[in-house]
DNA sequence: GGAGATTTGTGCGTATGTATG
DNA sequence: TCATACATACGCACAAATCTC
C-alpha cells in the first residue's frame, strides 16, 4: 500500500472535479481558505496541490483574484527557441488561398479568452481554405477583435491577406506569442472542405498574434489534412 | 523596477551556476540546509527555488540523497539545441519513461535515409512509452546507427535516458536539426499502449539529431494522444 | 476615486516522516 | 545502528493584487 501525500490527494480530487465538468472553463475555484477548511488541512497543503494543477495547465491563478479553470486540457511546451514554420510550399507547389466566409459576430467564450476581450464583444471572423496545387490542405479561421481593430472587416475584403489588412487598420507589426498543436478528428464540414473522410485525423494549430503594443489582435486556428501535410519546425 | 522573489533569485543563481558548468552532470548540489545558510534564508525558500529547477528539468532530487544536476544547459544564451523529450519532461507532471523494447536489427529504407546510412546497416531500436501521472501520453521510438555508435544498446540498458546513453558512447552533445509534425490514426497496437480507441487521432512527430560532428546519431519518432496532449511552441 | 475586505504570493519557524548512505 | 537529507505538513505573518462597497 502506497501512501499518497495529502497535497496530491487534493490535486487528484480537484482534477477529478474538473474532469467531471463540475467547473466550467474560466470559472473560479473555491478559495484556498475554503478548500483548506473543506479538506481539513493547512492552506499551504492546498496550495501545493493547486500548484500541481497549475503546472499541468489545468488551472491558472491570479493574485488577489483566485484560481480559475484553464481552457486547455494539457499543454506541453516543447521549446522556447523554436520557430514555427509552415512548410506548405515544398518544392514547386503553388499555394492558393480561398475565402470562405467573412462576417462580424459576437465572440465565443474561448475566443474572448484568447483575445483578452469580454465574451460577447464583437469580432470579425475570417474563414478560408488553403490549397496547394489545387488540392485543399488546410482550413484556417482568424478571429479579430473589433474593439481594437475598427474597419478590419472592410480591410480584409479589400486586401488579400491578413498582414496587409492589419496594416490598413494601423497594426504595422505583430508577433505570434504562442502556438499550440494537437490532433483531432475531422468533422463532417471539415472533411467535406478538405476532401477527406469524416473522422480522419487532422493536425490542429491554434495561435495568438499580438500587436507591438502587446495586445492580442488575431486568434487563429488551422486544421491541416494529416495525411497530406507535414509541418516542420526549424531550429 | 520589478521586485523578484527570493526563491526566484535563488533559482536564477543556481541556474547560472549550472550554465557556467560549475557543477557536472550527475553531481550533487549543496544540501538545502547549506544553501539556506549561504543565502541567509529559510530552507523552504531554497526548496521553492530548487523545485523550479526540477520543473525545468535541470535538476532532480532523491529523498535522503540530495539534489543532482540533470543536464548542463549550454543552450541558454544562444543555441538551437532543442531536446525534445527533455523539454517535455521539463513541463513537470511527474513524467515517467517505460522501456518497451530494445534490440538490434537492420535499418529499414526510411530509417537508413534519415540516418544517412545504407539500407540494411545495423541499427539499435529503442521503443518506449512516456507517462505523466501514470497515464500514457506518448509512444517514442529512437533509432541509432550502430556503425557510428558502438555499444549504444548496452549504454541504453545501463542508463536511463537517451542523452546519458549517447554520452556513454562518446557523443557529448547533439542538436536536433529538424522536427516534423503530422496527424495520423492510431494503429491497434498504439491504441492499446496509449489507452485510446483504434483510429483515434495521434500527433506524430519525427526528428533527427546530429552529433556535433554533423553526423546523424538518432532518428526519433513520437506519437502523442491527440485528445490528451497539446504541444505548445513559445516564441 | 477611495477605503476596506478578500485572496493569492512570499517567507519564516517548527515538527515529523522517510529514504539514503 | 545512526546521522544525514529530502518530503510533507502545520502554523504565523505580512505583502501585493484584486474586488466590493
């Protein structure tokens, strides 16, 4: 019989609560004092347990505010000095971009969190398809916060690219602050667009671009056909 | 001017010592009591700092024995030395590695090409499973060219990690020259090992590590459970 | 905007458990 | 067996950020 530390038992209990969906994304956990009281332990012991969840990426804390349920299930950083490079244009392939939809709507909770705006704030949604040699290779989706980027929708209609459109609304430079990669199944819609079978594996990337002022200006998601595309990371 | 906590300053100081090579790999750090005395702080404060280094993967601790240097990071100021698995481990979550198979055989055509050897040349194949919190998260497979790395199989048996094993056979340093990412379906075997359903999407990564002489010394492949793991790239 | 309460972060002290050598 | 060293856990105090009124 292995003896499990109290802090780990607390972490496990909380992780279980999260797994069961007893807390929603972004929701605040009980305070350390409340948890310490509930489990009948010292506040430090609770903190130790919570810190484990923070390391796992399940929870993030804000001093003075509380501990909140993180959006992502598990994140594994794989390096700080890695450049993300989409190597779509491998040897003589002609890339194209095709706009599928462009409209303005209210931000979902996840989009709002990524863009650091309030849920329901107006955003511009830009959907499209990337092709190489006339074969679809990826679906992309860019969300722009309208509160910061007035006129981005019109700019996207006029120009032919995100960079140019952002420049039109005053964002001369932006940097990608994070990229996340995971594998998912193709939904029916995605399968149709990418011309793969429903349920086929897709490589999903999500990322946020910040302006030089440090504000999020674009939340992008892409789905690559797993059997057709390989992303390469160059050091 | 930002105020840095004492524990962070201690972590930085120790990390600096490691970067300068003042401790060798495997060497024991001063005891917590000694460090607490040196820095004039409480032992808990030292522990907090050391725990940060443990999470980064720079140090590992053994109860009753001490804290030991895990790796000397020469890549701090400049450097494109991305140690894929080490960085995964740095994410914390009490990772484990479980060896599944270790044998010597002839290289397949693809392995030979990646390692720049002749097809059929003898290689060492090292298969394993990565776990976090006792849950499988990835399958890894490393192929080593025996023509360049005599005794690597025995070294892998003795040591507990690729880095240490390579050092045993004379490769003190190596660099990942490329990483490729794609999404695939889980085979029956992979599904069993990763405890997912057959056909579930997996994030597949492949990469080659070169020695400081520029020769390929390892061809690695990993399969991550797509619904459980997100790789993050930080700029 | 300001004052006070709340909540997390940091740090110290103490005690005991457990693995190591 | 015994001392050493890390691991866990409690308690106290204050700082810093946040939230509420």
